[in-house]
């Protein structure tokens, strides 16, 4: 409508925007989708200020928490397509955040390890992401934040097993 700023602004169609029908405000799928868009933007912009991307964080966290792995293993662990993983690893290797070494069991593939510099960078990114999550989840108490994470984890685990 002419003069309806909510219809044209960044929150147009958001569940809480003026004029949003209740039937949309009650749909978990719509709420999750709207929040995902805002969360992705917040995290991407915050990581960019730290000269990183979501994928960098995912790979470094995987290497730190689960240990070295092949490109295929890292792809499975992080949810990054195998076709994109080479580029991500190239970016991380150029910055000396990961190290590649031939797999002793199969010389055709490499084993990727987080470097000491990568560990330091990951600690910085952890702080950035923690601060961004505080911003994203600001209206929730610490108990509510834990409950939300538990519920989302349960949903994701269920749909990961059944798909």
C-alpha cells in the first residue's frame, strides 16, 4: 500500500510487523525462517568485521573440537558442500590457519589440521560469535537461551535422522 512503510522496509513481512496475520505469527516454520534470515545476516556481518566467514568458523571449530580430518570428513562435519570445501581450505591455508599433510594411509588425499595461528584465530572468532549471540538472543534469559538451544537441537537431530 502507498504510505505503508512496513510493507517496504527491512521488516516487511516479519512476523511481528504491523498487519502480519496471526496465522503467520503462529507458524513455527515462518518464525524460524524469519529469524534465520536475521541471524545469518548478523553473524555474517559480525564475522566479516573479524575478516572471517561462517565457513571459516565452522571448519576451524570442527578441527579444534573433533581433530584433524580429510576434506570429505570436514565437509560432513561442517555441512559445507565438498565442492566448496576446497575453496574454504585454500582461504584458511593462505592465512596459515590450517595445515595440509598427505594422509599416511592414502597418499592421494590430505589430512587437514588446525595450526597454532588457527587456534588463536578461533578463540577470537568464538568471542565474536558469543557477542553476536548475546545480541541475537538479547530478549531471552540465560535459562530461556539454554531451553531454545535444547529444543532447536532436538528438532534438528530428529530431522537429520529422518531425512
